[in-house]
């Protein structure tokens, strides 16, 4: 049991600290800089929307106000069976060149993109969520990367805002900051593993049609890597998006994203062969596969610790530390439920939330479950 305990502890430490440190060290040795320069290709922004009456007007106005040549910018909104008046709002912008494509019946975001891409005139496709607001210069910053012919896919920097100061919002913001730092160093050694989905761009000729159940934010970048191109991070291309403000919505969203990511990893498992794909295979294994299996290491650490309590004071202190961490997370959950600020307690709370969500997704994956459609900001 001591070996199980030590192995579990090592894996948890490696996933969240060891891997980022290893990537940072490698980035100091292999710093593959992107050859950026001003570049203005024809761009099509694709916005998949389902019942986004509340946000779609602001999102379209935001895209029309971007600092980019108007004759080189196309905006297409794909309404995925919306029935709340979303389409009527989009039609108001028809005289400004915004196009509406209606997908009926509702088939989900991936099918919506598959439907729209053949109708897009841009050389570069940009994917935006229906509530994503870009900084004015974001599009230019994304395009500068495509001046380098080795670059096939670029993801921007998502900045979560939490105006209500909720526990879940703070956790989500902190987690995104951690992910952005990791993407920054990953890009220096070749390609990033994870992207945002709300501010991404790809060369149109690299787009490949995906199944409705596949997660485009995950599968498409992997397809680009498979075709021999790099996927990079552009920290100057900023996307502002409000966090979810309660644990139920966040948990549903995390389960849905994790489940679709697990299926994506299964579909693209050929990329896990280091003999063919080198260091990227190890990145994919460390950043994604092991991350989604994290709950197993957390559970085995706790369970094995019970059996070795009497062997040493160190194991008793370890068991105490784990229980204190669980208690802190529960306290943060209680404070959230009662509308009270949790301070720094949100860190262990959010850590357990995303790992439990990944565990639920893993269970669904093993049962063969898939999820194609969902309600935005509700999972």
C-alpha cells in the first residue's frame, strides 16, 4: 500500500506541478518562436448560437467593431434551432453584411460548424461563442501568427470576469489563469494541447468535418497537429466572458466538456504514439489524459493512506492534511450555498469540483454515453 500511496502522490504532483515545470524547462531549451508579422487575410467569423437572444446583439456589434478591414471580414451566425427570437436579432444586421444560417432541427455546435464552413468565404475561420466579446485588436493579433506558414491553428486568451464575486467564479478565473500560463510555455516547444473555443482561428483548408458528438474545441486542433501544423497561443488576443456563478451549472458544464474530451482523446488516440508524434504525444498524455484521470489518483491516495496510518507519523499527518483539505472544500461549498464569500477557500473547492466532474465524465465514457447538444451556460 505504501507504493500505491507514493505512486498516487507522485501522479497528482506531476499532473499539476511536475508537468508545467517540465514544459517550462523544455521551453528554455527549445523555444520555437512564431514568425509573426502584419497579415490581413480574408476572415470569416463563425458564431454558433442556440437561444442567445440575451447576448447575440452585443456579440455581433463587438465583431463588427473589430479593428480589421471591413472588406476582408465576414460574419456568419448559425442558429441551432433557436426559438427565442435570436434569429430576428441577427436579421437586423443583414444590411451590415452579417449572414444567418439556420440549422433545423437542432443538432449541436459541431454540426452547425460543419454546415457553415463550406459557405464561408474566408481563408481563415474564427470561432466565437455567442457571448464572447473580443478586444478591438484581437483579430489582428490572431492573424499575425498565420504569417508563419507552419502555423495552422491559433487560440487566444480567455479572461473570465466574475462581477458577482462568487466562489465558483473565482475558482474558474484562477483555473483559467493557470491554463493560460501553461499554454504560453507549451506553445514555445511546439503546439498547445488545449484551446478555448471562444476565440480560435484555423486555416480553412485544414478544417475537417467532424461527427456531431465530437468536441470541435479539442478534436479540430488535434486534426491540425495530425496534418503537420502547429497550434499556438496568442496572449494578446483577449476574450472577455463572464463565469458561471453556481456550482450546479459549473459541474454540468465540466462533466459535458470532460466527457466530450475523453471521446476526442479516444478518437485521436493515434496522437499518443511518441514514436510518430514525439513530444506532443507526451504533452497530450500529461496535460489531458492524466488530468482527466486525476480523480482516480486522488481516491487511491486517500484509500491507501488509510491502510498505512500506523506505519509512520508522516502518513498520519498526510491523512490529516487530506481530511482538512476536504473540510475546507466543504466549507467553501457551504459558504457558496449561503451566498457568502469564501476567500481563498475557493481553491480546494474548485479543485475537487473539476476532478469530481471528470470522474463522472469518465464513468459516462466507460458506459458509452455521448452528449451532442446542451443548454448554453447550463451544461
